């Protein structure tokens, strides 16, 4: 039996487990930069540089 309180908020055919928000993607910065301290990221036709500082902070510049 389906709970009528929650079925009204989901699109038809979607189960309650489908309706639960999926966790946002998570990537460890080391997967992006590998052995390097910086990586170039392309977004919307623009290039950005993501850099790890000596103090372990992240800086994103255009």
C-alpha cells in the first residue's frame, strides 16, 4: 500500500526510493590533480586553473 501523502509529490511511476535526493558528486582533489599541484579545468569554453597551495588550500583562477 502506498502512502498517499508522499505519492502526490512524486512524478507518476517514480518510487519513494527514487524520490529521495541522491547525494551530490564528491571527488577527492587528488583524483583531479594527481601528482601535480595544479590542473586546468575547462568550463563553458573558458579555462580555469585549480591549484593546491603549500598550505593545502585550493585556489581556482581564470
